[in-house]
């Protein structure tokens, strides 16, 4: 069964605004990752956060992880039209950290 | 640049006609994955190779098979494609770094159409 569920399914914002996407998962994890997928393309890794970390930053990206609630959020600050894409969270399992299970994804549209 | 390459980018096959999708990598990663992704859905893992060890997901249909003749190449064979197999097929690689997490590197995908 799918490990991650993402919320919202779709998000439309104006350029310059912040975008927040949430991910919930079901079982214990070693790491949680976020990926971006432009339409019709492969996925691109954005950031990895370990289970013992609570927050991580990379450029305009901020990821938080709450293992007690089995949830994570991805914040994109000062969004740009080029950020338009689908965003997926992906979790590994305690017994197989090299296998990822992807969430359902959030489709982000940034309007110029 | 090191990368994951998939060929062809677009493949059209007829119902029931075998088709092979290919993936190559210049990253020298020991783990390779095949995913199926249908429109507006999450990628679904079909199988993966950890070095030469093949690992099939329990719900991957028997119609799907894979070969990895060497570290660099991996193939996805669909023996008798059905209309439900139309999808984007994504190849990915990762490096074995225990305790550090496995970032996956994806190819651009092959979009399969079944007529």
C-alpha cells in the first residue's frame, strides 16, 4: 500500500508567494526525501531529511519532519514560475532503506 | 555529465507485442530501479537490482521482467503488453551508502503507448 499521502493534491499560487506541501506516512522510517517532477519528465531529488533531524534547509526549500506525527512538510519560499511541477515525498523502510515508496504528490502551479 | 539515460523516450507498441525498454547509467551506482508511473499518480516500484541480485515487488505482474547484464545497463521487458500497461516507465539508480540514505537519480522516462 502507498506509504505517503500528500496534501494538498493541487496548489495554485502567485509568483513570489510561499508554497507549503504536507506529507504523512504510516510506518517508521530511516529517511524522508522530497522529489520534484516537471511534466513528462523524470524525478529530481530535492532534499533528504533523516529521522533524527527536525528541520533542514536548502536554498529556498525548508523541510520539517515530525516523526511523532509521521508527517513532513516542504516549504518553498518566494516561489517562481519555474517551480511549477509535481512534488513527491518518498520514504524508506527500516528494513530496506534503499527502497522508496512515493506519496501521491502535490501539483504546484505558480502563476506569473 | 554523469547521468541516467533511457531509450527510447517514446515507444508505441501493439497489444500483445513484446517490447523492451532500456536504461543506462554512467554513475556507476550499484542499485538500479524500474518504476511505473501512470498519469497523475505516484511512481510505483516494479523491481530493483542490488548489484546482480534481482528483487521483484510482490504485486509486479509476471508480464514484466528485467535484465541487468552489467553495472551500466538495465532492461525492462514487457512480454505481452496490455492497454493497462500504457504508462511512463522510469529508471533510477542509487549508491549503497548505508546509514546515509539513498538518493535516487532518475532518467527522463519512456512513455509507452499500447495500441
